């Protein structure tokens, strides 16, 4: 089958290298910006970042950089993942904290921890290294790197783990899903009218995504430790992963929605909304087979909920507060919108999950829809955006956006 999205693939390969920047300032290795063709750190001295005004991201963000580096070899960029990880480790504080948004001459979003993808990104890179390069594994996984990653995970355990054993974010912004209704009081949050912040349990909700990501990060660190014969850490973190996976199954499954939901320990209530983050155990491949099947059939591939004309939505179309509005920096509204629009990250990760559970047959249908939205944008606007209207494919925010849009090369594979 001919690649009907060859123009899109060629565009990604031509622009992706402009997201990679030479070592500068406090970043001792090559680093990545989500936007292409920009001057990295150009707003380091500004009072308001360009991301909040014109939608250009001039910093390096945690999961943006990690996902970009995962597919970088497919875009002609070699050995980027170790540079990304080592840049974040270079900024680690004594207590293990690593900032999530960094620039050559400034730390942004201070206090937020880099999301748990560093171990997964490095382990994925090492796992893909050819046998002939096995000697390089030891050079990458030095004692210093292993110790820093260990300290980084300990920070999560000390500062983001609830007494139940499940995990929460510091705030909804730290999660990266800026206005996710699964993390803020959902019946009022999207109205942008309620100024009583005390009623918004920011940073309290035991989050499905945070907990699922930690399972995978524990597993990845366990694998890294095993490669350098740190049997103590290998065993310890494998056990941590299994225990956390069990807690997710015991506490966060909703049998009525047929997906996972967050829990608010402030009032012992469940946040019973269909947000894409509630699918995390499925797209990360850690859900039980039975529950994954229910979640896939009744949510992911259900056109009433997530499966819309231009891809999988970030919030179910069946939810009362579902919307595809472009968002801006107005009042309490966030810059981006995770309350409905299509994001390439959502689609690519869900396709990975479908493959894991033996449902790769559905990936082509998802890929066709979301890639069409990207191709329409490229044809009309000669660029790509951060997110798209799930019903019309209208681009909504952040022009010249690469980041995890680069995962489109995985989606293209499903059609070939």
C-alpha cells in the first residue's frame, strides 16, 4: 500500500532537526524544543513566555522531549535520548527534584517535578541498541546516572505518594494535561467563572495517569539496574511496580464507566469522568487483560465516547463539559485544551496499548483519522499545530508544533 501521508512524513523529517539545539548554558548536552524553527531560550528573560502569547515553546519540556527522542532515529536524529535524560539529570537538586521545564539560562515552572518518563526513555534507547554497541551501554549507565535516577524516583515516593500507595501530581500543570477535568473539580472547572480555588482539590486527587506512569518508570529502572548488575535495585523496583499495579486495580477501576478514574481522598469521592488519562493503564500496557478489553471496546473504540471523526479525543464526547474550544491565557483558562480536542500523543499512546493487547487491527482506523487532520493543516497552513478539533479538524493552538507530533511516523506505519 502506498503511503498516502508521504508529504506529512517528509515534512516531519525536514523540520524535526530544527527542534534539536546544541548544548548551551546550564544544558550540557543537545536539547529539544517542542516548536520547530525557533530560537531556544529566546524568552528566558521575559516576564511572560511565548507559549502563553503566540504558542511557541522555546524551552525543553519533560515528556515532550522524551517522546520526541523516542522516535528521533526515525527522523534521522541519532542518539538523542541519552542527551535529553542527562540534561535533566544535570539539573537535579540534592533531594532528587528535577525541574520539568528547562532552558539554557532559566528554570520555568519552578517546583514541578519532571514527569516519570526519564527511565523509560533511557531504557527504550538502551534496549534498541545493536549488539555490536553493547560496550556503550556501560558508558551510558554509569554509577552516577543510576544513582541520580534512583534519587529521582525516591523524590516521587517521598513527595507524590499518598499513604494509600497511589500517586498524585503537585498540581494539574505538573501533570502536563493542563486543564484536565479528571484532576480538577469537574462540574465547575470548565466554566471559568468560579474563583473559589479552595473547592478545587489541586494536587490532591490520586491520579490514574501519575500512578500508571510510575509503574512503568519503576519497571524501566528495574531493567536498567539489571543491565549493570545492581540486583538489589532490580528486585526492589520490580516489587514496587507489581504492588502499585495491584493498587491501581484495587482502587481506581470504575465498573460502570468501564475504565479507571481518579480518587479524591479529601472527601473520599471518585472523579467519575471519561478523560483520556483514565485510559493510562491500558495505553501503558499494565491493565489486566479483562479490564483492558472492556476499556478498549466500550471507551477507546466507541464513537459515543473517544473515537471521533478526526481521532481519539482527550475527553469523551459524551461528557457534559466536552468542548473543542481554542484556549488562551484568560482568567483561569489554560493555554491548551485537554477537554476534547485531538492530540497526537493521545492517539499514538492508545495505539501502542491496542497493539499490546492484541488489537492492532484497530490502529489503522485511528491513524487514518488523526493523520488526516494533520494533513489538512499542512495543506492549508503549511505547518502543524498542537491540537485539533475532533469534529472538524480545525487547528486550535500552538502553530509550528513538533514535540510528540513526531509520533505520527508510528501512526503512518499502521497504514502501511
